C-alpha cells in the first residue's frame, strides 16, 4: 500500500467549499427521490446519499484537461465537476435541455466540454473506456489523467482485470477510484468475493494502491492529491479504495431487504456532512447560521433546477431517429 503526499493546508474558504458541495449533492439527491415518487423522474435511478465525500474530495483535485468516467450513481460527480445543476435535473426529467439532450437520463449524464464521459449503465463498463482514454492521451503526448469511478461489485467483472492489466502493462495514467460501499447491488462483498482485500487484487497487477476512509472528505482529498501526483509523475495507474456506505437502497426499485436497520443507523453516525460540519464548528470555522445559509443556498439552487426542468421541452418526435445508425438495407 502506497503512502500519499504531504497533507494539504486547508483554508477556511476551502473547507467551507467542501461542505457546500456535499450539501449540494445531498439536497439534489433528496429532491430527485421526491420527484421519482411523483413519477416526474422515470426509469432507473441510483442515489449517492452517504457517499458525497468521495466526489467532493476527488474531483477538485483533477485539472480541466483530465477526464472523468463515472458509474450509474454519478449525479454527485457531475455536479462537482461543474455540470450545471439545471442541465442535470433536466436530464433526469428527460428534457431536451438536459446535459445529454434528454436521451441519457439518470444513468447516462455526459458533458464533453467538461470532459465528463458519462455515467455507465453496465457494471464495470467504464473501466475499459477509461483505459482507452488514457491510452489516447499517452499516444498523443497530452499531460492528462483519467479518473475512473466504479463500485466494488465491478471488481468481480472481467473488465476490471483486463483494464488493470493493460493499464499496468502500458503504464497508463489512470486513477482508479473504487467506491466500496460494501454491497454490489444487494450482495455483501464477503458473500461474493473470496478475496475481500481489494487493494491486494489491484496490487497483483503491479499497480500502486491506497486505501482511505471515504466518509471523511479531508482524508479523501489528501489521499487523492497524493495518488494523482503519483499518476502524473510516473504516467502510471494508481488504485484508490474509498470505503463508504450508501444510506439509501441500491436503486429506487430496491426494497433493501439485505441490510438491517442497525447497520444503516451505525453508518449514518459517520455521515460525511454532519461529521465534517461538526468538525468545522469545533474548530471555529463554521457557525450554525453559516451552515443554515449553505443549506438554504443549496435548496434554492435545487428549486431553480426543478423549475428549469419543468419549463423545459421534450425532444421533437421528428428528431428521435437522429444519431441512430441503420445498416444499409435494413428495414
């Protein structure tokens, strides 16, 4: 396991920005859950409650030229990357003003200008894509890295092993970010994997690894700054295991019968927002009024995004076949 670089000094402004981003994600997700029950958002939807410290700690470390490949639980990643909340919410509604033109929905957010290469609906599907993007950057001589997010369930997929092998073999600049929330859909890690040390699996390919508490936004930031530095300086992959927990079920269709309430409640005591805000208050860097102001600002942003989505238009019926390839001679 590899050590990270020296701990960064966080200014008060930086500390409050970390808190702001986590609150934005939580308020957005809470609203999406409400809208889903009203059937204004349809299809599959996977929420990020409890995991906000990861997107918030990882993504600001990346440069504008770096690439991001997400999973289907990617709303928080898109928001922290700078995809406008209006466009993300419109995409959730399936409106043409969405970041994917209303065609992707919850699982397929995409923003080429911000080098956000989508949520991926297939478990592990983003891993080969990330390796390909990193290979393209290396061949073109571009000084960029690709950050790839995936859950621990993806490690059971062949794509993980193929991606790790090629990234190590070709020394590609990939930052592999494994969001280990303990359950691949409804199956606990120990019930599906004989080797539950995920860093050991990555290390078996000669990839440097680091493990971090994914509920602690500062710990995530510190670990990823060091890991990203290793990727850039060595043009080689690094695997980061971020131990976290999702407070909601796997998806809005999941009855969540595989976890006991006591386990969920125990993890909620380590929730990244309330533990970090409490820490800032203890340090004298945050008052209750400031916290409430951040929360109110996030809620106002969410309300504006909902209004934008509600006022948006559907893609015209005559455009529905646009960008769809039909082989010659097919009917």
